[in-house]
């Protein structure tokens, strides 16, 4: 995995090309809310239609499933959308839990505590509130049968990170003091306080989700766009054009510049 990160970070390196016409739209944690995904995608499409950036790229930062009622629909929408757009969907810790559950059903004992049962129900399964070992194995087999092959292929295709120029996109964050191309998968998917409290220069601006905040954080060294959509109804996207940052949001507040 580290060799992959070395290649990925090395490919873009620190080369900062003037005149870069890329415009990146990075979207925070969706957590099973197809209505909010539909709304933020409509805002992105409208923004692209209005301003017509030369090279728009959409980056979704993981945690598409769990908590909300529409995990199946969210995966279907993202899989379909990326077929017609320049788009990157990253792996989140919740998707990692689903993939682990398929090979280790006992994972459900932990996964159910942060929304896994809602994902199972979105695929037509009827788990009990606290499945025992036998039921966990049965549910894993049933999920494999019920999940469209395209959904499983989508989940298995998700990369851990994406790099463009000055920005490093990842689900949770990075370990301070460790080079970007030496980061561990566990930190990229799960880290919180050590990363969030750090004022270090990480080498690139880290764009992430994972930790819900009331308002998107546009900081010198990192940008957090997880605004707790499953609880607040507010799904946030940051539009990045060079050093310019603009927020697109579901709900009444359509855009804010930072």
C-alpha cells in the first residue's frame, strides 16, 4: 500500500503549475441519504454549467453508507454518475467495514454500532437488533446474494486517497510527522484527534471528512467538509480553484466563499 502512495504522491509531486485550469469539487460524508446526494450533485452540475471550468473533477471523500436509509441507492447513484464524469470516489471507514463484514461476519458486532444494520436493511435484509454469530454469518451470505455485482465492484475499486497539486484528498486525515507517501491505511480511514489538533504543514492541504463539524473548516493545513449530513440535513462540497475555496451546501445556504 505504501508503494502505491509513493507512486501517487510522486506522480503529482510538489509541481505547482501556473495556469492550472482544474476545478475540484470535494464532497463530504453522505451516510445513506440519497436525497442529499441528489441535491448536492444538482448544485455541482449547476455550478459547472454556470462557470464552465475547463477541467472539473469531482471527489467524494467516503462514507457513502450507514446511518441513513438509502445506502443502496447512494452507491447506485455514485457508480452511475462516475461513468459520465471525471470523478473519484474514495474509500471511507464505513465502506471498509462493509467489505470486512463480507469476509469476517463477526465484524457486524462493531459495525452495527455505527449504522451497519441500516445498510443491510437498504438491501432488503431484516437483521435483528443484535445478531448472534449464526445470524451474522447468514446475513453476510445474504448480502452477497442481494448486492448487485456492480455495487460490490464499486466498493472494491475505491482508492484510499487522491492527489492534485497542492491538495491531498482522503477520508479521515493523516498522521502528523509521517510523509504522505508513508501513511498507514488505518490512519487514512480512522484518525481523529492527533490529526485534527495538529497545526503542522503536511506538505499539502489535506481535504477530508470523517469528523462531523457544525460548519466546514477551511484551515491553512486542512479542509474538513463533513457537516454531519445524516443528522443535520446539510451535505457540504468545497470547490477548489487554485487557492480559491467556495462552499456549496444542501439546504438554504447555497454557496459561501472562503
